[in-house]
C-alpha cells in the first residue's frame, strides 16, 4: 500500500489518499479518506468512482496501522496490519515480525504523486500525514 497526505490547495488537511494491490493480483485499488488523531478511515475503489470497500484503523506509536477492511455495507470484516516500509528492505511475514523502534521512513511508502513536499507534523511516528486543526 502507498498512502500519503492530500496536498491540494482545496483538500482537507486531514485527507489521505493512495493505492494498494494484493500480491499476485494485477488489480489496483484506490483509497481516499481522512485521519482524526490516531484513527484512519478510508474508502476504496477499483475504478476511482464506485466504492468497493472501506477500512478503519488505528495508528500505533511505531507508525503501523491495524484495523479492519469491510465491504461497502460494512459486512465481511477482514483484519489488516500495515507496517512501515523501509526502502530496499523486505519485511518478514507478520507472524515473524518483532516490535522495533519507530522508523525514520514514512508510514507507508508514499506514492510519488501523493507525497507532500515536506512533512508538517507527525502522527504516531508517521511523517507523511498532515495533522488538521
């Protein structure tokens, strides 16, 4: 998943957007939503128009996000755990992961077109999310 702050002049300062793809599946899902404190809420779409699901998660102090992804009607909840990406380093499977200190890198490798030019604030060890007033 690539996730970053919305940075347009008319965007809500709490807004985030990005994309994700399942390993072995060529489909790319777009995500957009916002964060409020340590809570992340996003909707997903496979075509940029029709909502195919939504997710709610919480940022942890190490920059990871855990929550649930659901169908558009809030059914079929599936847990997710996202850990910060470290450029050039492959992460171990979740079952083998060990707690580690907060990373210096952004939460989730930001998509180049979504990445802010300079972080304004940090949320839970994440520097690519802009905090709203």
